[in-house]
């Protein structure tokens, strides 16, 4: 039965849309309870979301416990070697079937009455089955599974909506950038250790939009880090956005890249054994761009963010590329669970892996320097959003950076440096990527069929 929404919600979405056209955003919308509930239904049961990396479940029976929105799932490699995303909910009364964070199991047994399921999701039995259930058809009572599961370069995504497009269609222009960052290692990537988890008292969208194109904060909020030289290799000075290009990739996705005009040794290849790690199997264009790309940070709508850049721990030490991926799980309008994985190329030496993981933990681990910087203001934003006064006056935030009426000379060019698709803004003193994230959010929140493709131009505010 379709769910009917409060018409007032649609008026709010219209208001957000109009505000974005003016380069503003009504702050109270961020943590609205009604909208939060609707996000869980309209966004998280439909969008493609990241659930885990194949290196976490390499053997048959390996599983990890994951969430899509607030709903629990088990990402598992079945006995048949197929990867599935099983709804963690017993078909008998709905109790949980998985009580561990990770493990290896041929079967999951519900702790309530003992119904048992194979790691492929099939129901295999229940206590006193013949006496209790006679000839009940077990094949009708297997665990419910995500409608779609796809693996792109080892990264596993799922969508709970049978109507969802393929992952490739969903990524749209972002696929080119995903290939750029993750598709060119000969041996692929692996996750090091367990994903770190922490609670941030902020709204999940604040984190998604920050990673989706808020380079403007780096030179101020993170200034102290450049002063202690932690990032000296990456940031030639404290004006990092000057060397960063913003790419609006459509469908709510965006990425910021530091693409150098020439290969200056600061690109993805920066490890001493870089030449051995990479392959040009995806073509010369991506291969060449990777050589020249020193950093990337981006968001795949709705709540998956990627980040990598070279770091140097001391003046003497050489650079180390740190890579993290993160999911911003919605827990309440003012609370997100930050899940953070450290990634390394499989082809690195053990010593290099340790060094790369250490750099990642020092910066974007739970107590990492950047993480501490970032999460404090995110929490303050949520507090503002909740205030009665902001609601009373419909307080509008300024999202006008880079808009023509703001008088800034933002260029939409950059093709000579970066051949990839999407709308490119250079330098990165602009907030079109953030407005684009919110436009896709509005589109997903509307009632109706699965949201159609949103082109970069539409995300940029051009109406069809
Ligand atoms: S709820 Fe799972 S066996 Fe009864
Ligand atoms: Fe930051």
C-alpha cells in the first residue's frame, strides 16, 4: 500500500527548492523530524548505498553486519560464493538473526524460536519442524534480500528498490571518477582492520555535503594542521582550494580533485613502487589523470564519501597516501554514526600498509586531527537547526559561494587539466556542489516513481 505523505512536507520541499535557486538554505529543514522519517523511506529504501568491501568477506560464509538507513542487514558471501545483503529479520516474528558484528557461518539461527537459515538466505529448518509445521514450504520463508547488489572494483553497493537503475546508471558521470580513483590498481584495494565507528551529534547530510564539496573550510578549520606540517606535502600553502577542482557529476554525486597540470610526483602514483601498482587497463586517459591527481574527496549520494591524499608525518619522512571511505549513517535528525574504513592498495608492502593506515588513523580515525576539527562545527550546525528562533524566522543560510550574483569570478572550465565528465568549477571557491546535493535530496524526497537521472546541469540549477 503506498504511503501518503503530509502535503506540508511537499510545501517544505518547494521552499527548499526556491531557496536553493536564490543560493540559500532554510536551516531548520536540516534536522526536521518529519523529513528525517521521510528520508528513511524515500532515500534509504531506494538509493544505492555502500554496504562493504569485498576484502571484508573473502571466504564463503564470511559476513559483516551492516545498516541501510536505520535497518539492519547482513552482508554475506554464501556457500555458493555469491554475495548477498540479507535483511536481519526473522520471517517468523521478526527477531534478529545475526547478533555479531562479523564472522563466518554456514547458517544463521534466530534466537527467539530457532528458525534457521542458510548463508544464502534460504530457510533450512526450525525446531521440531515436521511436528510443528508439517509440510510447510520452507522455500517461501527464506530471509528477505536487498533487491540489487553490485560490486564495483571491490566496493559493494545495494539498493532495496526493485525499480532502481543499475549501479552504473545510478552513478552516472561519477562512474568515471570512481574508475579514476579505485579502478586502476592491478591487485585492487583492501580494507585494513575493522571499520571504526563513532557517534556524531550532527545530521548525516551535513557530513555528506561537507565531503561532497566544502573545500572552503579546509584553509581555515584545518589551518593548524598545515602549521604543524602534517599535510605539508599536499598543501603547498594554506590556500588549498586554489589548486582544487570541483566536479558536479550529476545524480547528487560530486568530487573535488587536486589535478596537477603535469605529473609532479604527487599523484596517485606517489608510492616508490607506484609503477608496479597501477595498470592502464581502463585506458590511457584515466591512467594519465591518476598520475596527476594528488587528492580526492567526494560524496556518492546519499551517504557514502571517499577521501584520499598524501600526507607527511614529519619533515624528514616521505609522503604516504592515506585513503578512507566512510558511511554517514542516519540515527536520528541530530545523530549520525560515522563508519570509517581505512583502505590500502593490496600491492603495497606490509611496511607501507602500516604507514598508510597510521596516517589515516592520525587524521581521519575517530580521534584523528581532521576528524576532531570537522565534527565540532557539524554538531553546532545541528544545534542551530533545532532552535526555536531559527524556525520562527525561517533562518536562511548563505550557499552563494561561486554564484554569479555574488560577484565571484568562478570559472566553469578546467577541461584542459581534467578530461573527465561533469561540470567543472575551478578554483574551488564555490558551493554549487553543495546546492547540487540538496537538489538531488529534494528530488528523492518527492512522492512518485524512482527519481529520474539528474544531469549535472539540472543539479547546477538549470530547470528543464
Ligand atoms: S522470531 Fe525467529 S524463530 Fe521466532
Ligand atoms: Fe574537513
